C-alpha cells in the first residue's frame, strides 16, 4: 500500500483497486485515522472475502469481511476460540491480564454471568432517570455560538458518569476511568502513547486504585455495583490481581469508548446527512432507530479476533489450526448482500438493529441495551433544547483498527 494512500482518501480509492490483493493490509491504524479504509474493504468483499495478509507487524492474519461469514465465525466458538486475544495485537509476554471476553467456555460463561445483572431490565429502569438528569445538566452547561469539542464536553462526560455509577466509583476521580480506558487501547500512533513501560505503569496504578475498592466491598454485604459483584461472585472472587485488572479493563473499555464514539458519531452522521437530521426533527419517534442506525454506521469496535482451534473451511479457503482470524464488523456492516444501500445513513430503516456492531454468539455485547439507552436519552434531551448542533471543523479520528472513534469533534450550537 502506498504511503500517499494512507494519507489521502482519493489516493486510497485508486490504490485499493490497483495493488495486488496480497498487498492489502486493512489493519493499518493510519487507514482508520484518515477514514481511508473503505475502498480496501469494498475490494475484499468483492474479490477476496476471506483474505490472507501474510505480512503484518503482529504476524499473518485472515480478514473476514462479509456479513454472513462473520456470523459463521462469531457463532462457532468451538472452532474459533477467543483465547489468547480478541484484538489483532498479541498479548505481551511480560504483561498478561486475562479477561472473560478473551476466554472460552466454561470459564467465560461463569464470569459473564457474574456481571450481567448490572444491565438487567430492573437496573436499566433504575439508571434511566439518573442518566437523563445528568444528560440535561451537561447539555444546559454547553456554550452557545462558540466552538467547543463535543467529544470532551458531552460524549466523554456522560459515558464516564454512567460508568462511575456502574462501578460505584469515587465521583471526583471519574475521569481516571476515561484515561485508563484510553491508555489501555492506545496504539503506538496515538498521542497518548508514550511506551509500553509507561502503559504498564498506568495500568498498575489502575488496579491498585481498584484494589482498595475491592477490599472495601469484599468485606461488606453484596451490592449491585460491578466491583461488589466481582468481589462476591463465585467465579470471580478468587481472581488474582492481573485477572481483576483484565476484567476491569474489559468493563471500562466496553462501557466507555464504544458508547462515547457512538454519541460523537451521531452528531457527525446527522450533519453529513442533513435530510436525515430534518427527518429526525420532524419525528422524534425515530430516535431509537436513528440510534441503531448510528451504531451500525459507526461500528465503534471495528473488529474482533478469533483463533482457529482446528483446520476449517471458510468461504472456499482453508484456515489452519492456530491461524489468526479477524472479523471485520466495520466491513460486514457495509455488505450489500445483507444490508440494502449500506453506505447510506438512513435513520428509518426497516430493520435498524440488523447489524454486527454488538457481535453475535456467546460473547455478544453485555451492555448493548445500556448503550442504546444512553444514546436514546441524550438525543431526547438534545432535541428538547437544540434544534441544531453544527459541525465547526473536521473530526479528528482515533488511529486504531480496533476502537473506531474520535479524538475530537468541533461543534457549535447556534445562538
Ligand atoms: C455502542 C456501544 C457498544 C458497542 C458497539 C459494543 C460492542 C461490543 C462487541 C463487538 C463485543 C464483542 C462481541 C463478540 O465478540 O461477539 C462486546 C462485548 C462486550 N461488551 Fe460491549 N459494546 C458497547 C457497549 C457496551 C457497554 C455500555 C458495556 C458495559 C456495560 C459493554 C460491555 C461489554 C462486555 C462486558 C463484553 C464482553 C462479553 C463477553 O465476552 O461475553 N459494552 N461489546
């Protein structure tokens, strides 16, 4: 792939269709930073839907790019294991923190069960008015007629507050959660990344902080926050420090980045599609389907990885035992064999929840209903206050082929 293609979307469109197939490496984070990955995925879906990339920083990998093939992998956990990692990067030998998203049954199932009550219908009902009140306060504090960063002032603020409540985390320290989430997933290309040692140091600070909370809660009667659930859960109460850290990172990243990036994505998508923004203003009942459409359109986690446990055929290719298989949700969500006019953002689609963004099978997102609830509330509250939020510059995207999101989104609310 040419360096011009990495920096420039037009060059990428040409490059994607002209280079030899085996030279395509869709996992390059710079492609995502520049939103230049789309034509490469389009070519792979058309010409080589199960594609082998032999040369990559983290070793060779298969790319699965069509909706139905992704479903086939995601729902076959016996042949496609989540161990040792669910991202393209391999765990480093000197720091391993197990988490249940990167485990297979039976341990995965037992640990997942421990935290699931946090998103029970009853708890969502309890959370709804709390989130609504906070959303209202955040929106009421925004400047008018002035440019500000939507990511920082709204998306991070709301989702971090929700996460702090899920953990019953000390309120004034809640931005630590944002930092730990960002540092855990930062690629070398990220402005936050200093070195692997620095990251390790920060994650140790994270687990030390949470250890204090664990010690308080393990000696108190069980409550319905995540730390208490982990401290009292049968399959989690004996976790060592690193496994505790792993599951914390899972819950922090899961509960934070993804929803944050969808909130930012919704403002961007509606501005890029003013006819859809008009449609929404004319009919607020469309908020839930707009939310789902944004989750598809944004695909906040671009991929999940699996590891073949045996030789297996997929899309006419033979995947060998031990091979790394990347399910590109970001591509499957644009597959026109399953989703009509998939590149268009259409807030009143017939089946808006038909998308891959939450995955499928035994690892399907635990927090999917909570994510939708936060999005729905923020938009209901936005529409009560502002008929229009305008873009005031280009978004700055995250340099990652895993977390697909925004560093910054400059906006203005007209007076
Ligand atoms: C729009 C927002 C979100 C998106 C797009 C998203 C996406 C995903 C995806 C793709 C997976 C893996 C699915 C698979 O491998 O098949 C996942 C798993 C998970 N998510 Fe989410 N997520 C979101 C919000 C949340 C929230 C708010 C929470 C926390 C409350 C959360 C907690 C989790 C957990 C714990 C798992 C691991 C499940 C398992 O391994 O069994 N997610 N999510």
